């Protein structure tokens, strides 16, 4: 072969592709830490597993601090309470140190290493939202000390309340100091979406088993069986709204696959039988419709009407088939489940006879009376209030009154609730104009605002901010919204190893 031919051959040869070592590194990290969580499910969180988990998590997260946030999102969404609420067990004694807590601490350590020992240092700042949040966390610390000296308070509950209001908000600071460029911002959102795709497996398991995995932790007040755990349905509401925002902005080459995913997620939310999540999804979608740009709004309305027509057609067809045709071979479970679903829908408008609704209303009324005893400072952490129903008398923890805003008000008074609401208001005020300047990231931010609205609405009916497996997403989403100003106000070099 001549030299000329050799050159022609060389030109036709495809360029060698270098492997994406960062992606491979992340995949291995997720696999290893997920394996540890599975081990925790079967063997408990023993000291040996504790030590090994810390070592392995540190090995993976310390060189790449953004990985810690992705692990928190992914493992929480998939393993929920087994990653976020599994206590360290030493000689039959349980200590409230969870795998989630360890990952947060290691991620924080990785951020500090990046700040002090690396060249690509993040921009550090303390503006109004951060100062108010630090003030809220400091106030929480005072209530923690108050609870420890209160003989009527349960020390374990006092500590848990302190963690939910002062420790897990650290996630907000981790997000705003780690996620400072669009690439990392998108990566974290995409991890959230991919984890939501993995939850489709849990929906399938629920249909095959006739009961959703881990649904025993959230029993029903009416008849029926959940085919998806309420926490998994909660995560799907968040991912649903983000995908819906991306669809409205025409961010997919083909809408068929994301539309199918939304149908599957919607089915999962429906069969979870979590009524307040049904309403939260509607509220989030309406907020998204209201804040979306005009062109996106038209797209969203058209997409919504089309799918509502398809849904209405399916419902009418099913009703006609079930009532007009002699389907003797129809499985009894399907028939019963249709009745259970109907009962849950009807109970939204008619709460008479619904023990869950009467329990909440009675508890909220009692909480209001307790709050009025000390409206400005509240009653503090770790206390219980009486609950008197016609055939049931008991005491319930204030933090478990199934209304997060009311729980903050009763425990920390008007001062505590105002500080909490000011954090949300200042984050939105600081970021609102900026999120419309970036056409590439705008649909993500609008979806996050819809998520935040849905989460706050849902927290009026469940202790979402008082439960870490759901509360962490409040602080993560709030931090991600705050990055709207951070990312658009600076041009940072792409991070290569931190």
C-alpha cells in the first residue's frame, strides 16, 4: 500500500472515544452504596455496616462533592425510610444516626475540602435568604435547649425536631455552594427524574403483589389497599411536575415517551390512594400553568385537554364494559379495587365517617387551643397534646399533627413560623426574575417552583417537614430554586473533580 493510500485509510478511521470515567465512577458509587442499604434492610444498621458505609461513602464522595447530593436524592427516592430512618443499633439500643445523616456530613466535609484545599473554589455568600435561614436554625437550637430542660418533653422527639428544622436545612447550603453551574444543576435534576423512572418498577410490583411494597407504614382510614407507598407517590408528584414543565417547553424530540412516563407516574399516584397528593398534583399543575410563559402555557393547556379527553374516554369505556357486559371472569381484586378507588375519591368531598379526616380536624382544633396559650413563642419541642374522639382518647405528638405549618406555629410560635415563611419568600424574591433570563434552564426552574408549591400544599395534610424522607426534598428544591440567581450571575469554570 502506498503512503497516499495509508493517509486515506487513516482519514477514514473513526476517532477513538475516551471512556467517561466520571460517569463510571458515579455508577459504581451508586451500586456500592445501594448494596449497603439493601444490607441494612436485611441485617439492620449494625456498627460494622456503619463503619463500612462511612468508609465507602467517604471514598466516593470526598473527591466529588456533587456526588453526595445525587446519592441523597437517588437513595431516598428508592429506599425511602431504609436510607433515611434506619437507626444505628448497638446492643439492642437504637441511636438516631441514619445513613442519610452520614452522607450529608460527608458531603459537607467534601465541600469544606473543596473550599480550603482546591483551586476551583465555590463562591460563598450570605444574603437575605441565607441569613434568615441561619436565624431560623439558631432559633431551633434555642428550642432544642428549652426542650431538654422541659420535664414534660420527650428528649428523643426534641432531638428529632431539632434535626428536621436545623440539621436538614444544611442541604440548602450544600446545594447553593455546590450547584453553581448549569451542568451540575441539570445533572441533579436528571438524577431525580431517573430515580422516578426506577419507581415504575415499584408500581409494577404493587400490581403483581396486590399490595405495594412498604405500604404497611401508611395504613388507610377507608377500605382498600395501596398499590404504591405514599412516599414513593410523593416523589412521583415532584418528578411529574418537572417533566410536565419540560414538555410544555418542547424540550423533548419526541413527546411519546415522556407522555407514557407521565401516564405511568399518574397511575402510580392514583393507586397510592393518597388523596392529598392527588390534590397537590393538581395545585402544582395549576401553578405551573399560571407562571409559565404564554407560549408554554398554550402548549400546556393543549396537552392537558388532550390527555384529559383520553382519560375521560378510558373511564367511560371501563364503566360501560363493567356495567353492560357480563364479565364473569373479571378478577374480584380488580372489581374491589375499583370500588376502593371510588370511595377514596368520594371521601375528598364527603368527609363524614372518614376517621382520618375527623382525626385531623379534632387534632388541629386542639392544637389551636394549645397554641393560644403562648402564641408568640409556642409550646416548644417534644410535647404531646390530648386528642379526644367519641370512642377514642389518646395523646399525640405536636410534631405529628399532620400539618407542617401548624406544627411549626404551635411549637415555635408566630416568630418561628414567620422566619420560616420569610426564608421561602426571600428565596423566591431573589431568584424569580433571574430564572426567566436563562431560556435553557427556565423550564427546570418553573417545574421546581411548581414542586415547591405542591410540597407546601401537601404538608398541610401530612408531617412532610417533620419527616426527613420527605422534608429533605423541601430544602433541596428550595436550594435549587435559589441557584437561579447564582448560576445566572456568574460564569464559573466547569468543575472537573469537585
